[in-house]
């Protein structure tokens, strides 16, 4: 793909630039050896007829064709892989389902636990987050001794 893009860029260069033996250093202005100044053509009236735009359209079409070709080549391989792996994944899910059901019954709410950590001996530890202490229920202010309530 990179070689194709390089070839396209090389072909897009003006003939005089592609034929030069040396490339001038950036910022250095080369003398034109009494060459006539190039005429600047006005922009084309129809942008679709521009050479650059036509080149870009061709590159887009080429890119689409390459991707379609890759997709066409990969589709049978991916289907074969899916056909081979699907039964194994279904069997694994069937084996693990009872374990996950037991785990979900023990864990109620996953937000009550911190992230798992692996200990040096290989054990996996999942710590429960500390719960905030519940606030004691508010009791109404009891009258101080000696205070009487008049009804």
C-alpha cells in the first residue's frame, strides 16, 4: 500500500521535478537557469475536472477495491474460524454458568466490592468495601429534669 502511494505521488510530480538528480535542501532556492517563469493558470471552472480531484477520486476508488478484496478473501477464513470456535465457547459457557450463578448469589451488588488483587501466591482477593456506619436514630429532645410540660 505504501509503495502504491509513493508511486502515485511520484507520478503526480511535474516532469521537471521528477527528473532532477538532486533534491534541494529545505529553504534553499535553486536558480532556474534562465528558464521562463511558469505561467499560473486560473483555477478550472469545473472543480470535478481538476486533475488533483480526479486523482483523489481514483485513490478513493482504489482503496475501496483493495478493502473489498481483503474482505472477500478474509470472509471464508473468518467463517471457518467462527464455525470451529463457536461450539467450544458454547461448551465453556455451559460449564461456567453454574459457577457464575453461585457467585452472583453471594455478591448481591458488585459496587460493594473493590477491584480484585492477585496475591504473590496466586490467590485472588476481592475485598468488600467498608460500609459507612449507620447514623443512630434521632431521638426527640427529652425535657430536662425539673421542666414541666403544661397542657
